[in-house]
C-alpha cells in the first residue's frame, strides 16, 4: 500500500507518527509533501524510510490512500493541482471538517472519505469521526475503519453531525485541559499546593475518570452520584459548579458552530465562486 500525505502540520504529522508507531503503516509506504519543507524533513529524520515529495502531485500520484491535511483556505489550490493526476481507484481522505464530501466529489474523480482525528489518537485513544462519499465501497470503508482502529475508536457519523461531534472529540481535549488548568490553579492558590504535584494529581484523576466511563460502564450521571454523597463536600461543591457553568458549553458550541459556518462559506466561495448554492 502506498500512502500520500499532503500537509505536515500538527494533525498531518500526528497521523503519520501514530500510524507508524502502531505498525499500521511502514515509513517506506509513506510519501509526504508540504509547502514547509522543514516539516517534511523533520518527519523523514524521525522516521527513516519516509519519502519527502517534491510536490503535492508527487505525493498524490499512484497513492492508494491520499490524506489531505491542509487548512480550509488551501483546499482550492491543492485540489486544482492534484485533480488531473488522480484515478477513480484511489481514495482521498480529508481531515478538515469544513470541507464537505460533496465538495471533494465535485472536484475530484476518485473515492472520497472524510475522517476527523483527535490529538488523543497519538496515544491510541479517543474517537475518529468517519464519513463516506458515494463512491466508497463496503470494502473501502472496512479498510479505513481497520486502519483507524489502530490509533483510535472509529465512529461512523452523518456529515451534518460533524460540527457537534468534532466539538466533543477533537476540540474537547483543549476545553478540558483548560478546565483542568483552572482546577489546578485553584488548588495552588487556596492551599499553597506545589504546582507539579497538583498537575500530577489532576491528570491522574482525569485519566481514571475516563477509564471509569469507557471501561467500567459508568454513565456520566452515575459517576457523579458515585462520588457525590448527599450532604457531603462534593455535593455542595457540585451545586456551586452547576450554577456557574449551567450554559457555558452552549455558549462555547455556539461559537464553534458560527466559526464553522464562516469557514464553510469561505471554502465554498474559494472552490466554486459566489454563485455556488450555500450550504444550510
């Protein structure tokens, strides 16, 4: 299997590393292109055998799988460049939520999938969000599900769900790292605790909480009830927390959805011009 990557930024590099470290891909199978050649050189040094490509066309040509790991604003130029080189048998995988499967099927002659990874895939955890184009066969889907099972828990979703799903799986690590930092700051300020110790305790707590939810069958409400004894310290603190954060994530997701709509509009305009019917 020959695999091409266009884009070697944070998520492109993350996927390359995750696939190689789990043995899902060998470095010799991978060709990477990027407008920042130093990023490709760094990957080639880290994973001997990985092949730097001199252009996006070189990364795309003859690739069985081609991953597009570029910003929404770069899709127009990249698709125009590689479209003449692609064949119907090839599979192109976009990892960018604001670029729709419909966009890619309109501009490319090959099979299309959209799969949104998460930074936690680096450690073989978290979900990857899978959406399929109309040209993908059941065998194609199984192939990609097996590949992403090596680094994540693949979840098939409808494309109209992608923004909320990506908020949970892909943006979530940043949101909860921020909240965990606030928790640690409070422990340091109120009790004078050593920050390194507070970081360690909070991180271990978050890891254990995730394992209880994913491995031990607890629901979110059940876990709260398990820790929160009526009339106890945790119950009293939870009441304060509920009051302070009642609509916090509604506001957060409203911002992500508005930004997504802006990105989607820009992508459609850059790819098809202002006359393209706008997505709902």
